[in-house]
């Protein structure tokens, strides 16, 4: 079970961090890839939990967020970050200059340069852990796969003095973890955060909404407009149900709780509806929910619920009734489906079968 602790809204996952560090310290893996869909708390776990655990264990830690860098500058800044790490380890200035391009480039590959530079790490130095978050963005760059290969090859020759943890965000398409990371690192799918996360957020809600507000520092500037308003009582059962309806995505449950704190007159049902709408909008990457036609949306709902025949007369009559038109032709259905496939909302399984690519959206529409 996750450790039910944290500072403020953060829900600490200490046991998972300890397990990952034990894997690295034992020598079972030189590198670990942590994979997760978007908004499941991967980056927060790496920044708040894994870094803290590594530093408690005496490791020197550096963190690089690929999604915080423009794609045009990603590879350059990534190499500069490695060089900065090298400078922190007091590697030879000549080799540092070579890595950052401040001297004439040699014929050595990135892997060869990194191997040479990493070899300068003194044995009496403490171990180092490098965290590369959203490393899949590097793999997607021209030559990015080769760059990851070179970095992983160089770190593999260190004899355990430095380890890699790479975060991977699984997108809306049915792509897998980059093959390079599957082949050359231990892969861990981020586990479900657990119901303890819900209990933690409910306790934070109660902390901020119960009791006498007079003089309470937390709501100091908000006390006047909120005077006389009684905050709604949110219980664990209601929030557990909401969490499940939000497809157990931590981002949206925390947003729901924060919204209820800041809008005390809003009911849980109203707040949940708002977050479900946000989830649906964000889940469709290449085509927003607002950009879809009424027919597009109806087809998605019916596909999510397992409609067997999308071109049948009875089904098209149902679509016509729901859209308020006299009739819906087979060509209209076909055109809508092609648009949804082209924009990566639907995947085609052949023989007239379609699946919604984003699993969160699929479950939300099936309710």
C-alpha cells in the first residue's frame, strides 16, 4: 500500500520510491523506464518522491524535463545538461568543452565521448542518479533514438557509479514504449495510485473547510466574501465514486477537490460534471470535443457502448433522431468515421470495427 503522507496536496508514494531505489542499488538494473499515461502523477512522483528517496540514500541527483524544452532546442539543451552534470563532477575541462561544442568537434561519437568523460568519475565520489522525464520526446526527434542509445551505452559502462531513470508519457495513440528503452532498461508501468490518495485529498478538503474561519491564515484574504457560507461535506465514499468516474486519473480528482474548496456553493455532482467535461476535451488530442459535430460525438458514444452495426437502418434512424434531422445516410456515417480515424480519435480494426484510442475517453463515454 502507498504511504498515506505528504505535504499539502501532494500524496507521497514513498514505498514505490524505495522499491525503485532498491532495484537500482542492488545492481539488478542500470536504468529504469517509468511509463504512464498523461496526468497520472508520473512527473510529480519523480520530482517529489524519487528524488527525495535518492538523496536520503546519499545519491547525487539531477533532473531534466524534456517537455519543458522547445522541440527545436531539445537535443542541444539535453547535451548541455549532460555537460553541466559533467562539470559538477569536475571532469576534465577539455572533455567538457568537447561535449558542449566549445572546441573543434572530434570524430568520436557521442557514446565514445560520454564513455571517456564518465570514466573520469573518481571512485570516491558518491553515486549519481540522472532522471530524464518524458524521454520519449527525445526518441521522437531526428536522430533521437541514436542519442538515447549512445547515452545508455555510456552509462552502462560505469560499473554502477551512475544510474538512469527515464520517464515516458504514453500518448493518445496506440504506441508502445520506445523500443530502445524496452530493450535496454527495466520497464515499470506506474501503478494505480490507490484509494489512499482519495483519503489524503479528503483530509486536505476537511482541513481547509471545517471549523471556525475567523483569523484562519489559510483563507485570510478570502474570509470576507466567504463569510457565512457553509462548505459542503465531502465524504470518502462520494470521492471514491468520483475518482472512479474520472477514470482514476489523479490530476482530475485533485482539480475537483480544489474546485470545491474555492467554490463552496458548488455541489459535488456539479464539480464532477465539470471535470468530466475537461477530461473529455483533453483526451482527444488531434480533434477537440468542441470541434466535433453532433454526429461525430454520437458515433463515439455508441462505439464506446459497443454498438455492433454502424451502418444499419435502425442505427442510422437512431442517429437521425438524436441529431434532429430527417435522415442520416451511410455516406455521412462513413465520412464521420473517416474523419475520426484521420484525427487519431478512432482506431480501425478492420471489418467495420472501430475502437476509441484514448482509454480514458472510452471509459468516460461508456458510462
